[in-house]
């Protein structure tokens, strides 16, 4: 499965927790979410931390806020593809709840 196919499949199955997901589908979508939300978050945090003049810290805060909104939008499809991947391995999707344990 190619990168684009994996991303489009996961977005089409936004809230589908039934079924199975191939390994490539899971990892390509995970890479996509890291690139789409992680890179802007890092740039925004870097601009805020630099605290430079000229409003770069406020621009950084806006970029960081947008990255957080994007990350929140990907929570459900990430959990769904994770659940489908666990089903493919013959395990229950409920194992993802262990991620919530500190």
C-alpha cells in the first residue's frame, strides 16, 4: 500500500473501528500525522521559545495553536487505525487504553 493510499483509506474510515488494517496502512498514517501536526508544532514552539521581537512569538503561538487543532482532528482516525491494526494481529482494540495509563 502506498503512502497516499494509506492516508486516504484511513481518512475515509475516519471512525471505523471494525475490520483490519495492514501494517503499511498503520505506519504510513502514523507518519502522516507526525508530519502534518508535529512539524508545525515544533516550528510554533520554537518561535514562541525564541521570544524574538517583531511578533514572532505571537505568530509562533498561532502556528502552535493550529497544530494542536490538527492533532485533535486526528485523534479519532489514529485510534481507529490502531484498533484495526490490533484486530489484524488478532488482539482486542481495547489494548490501546493502556496508552492512557501514566
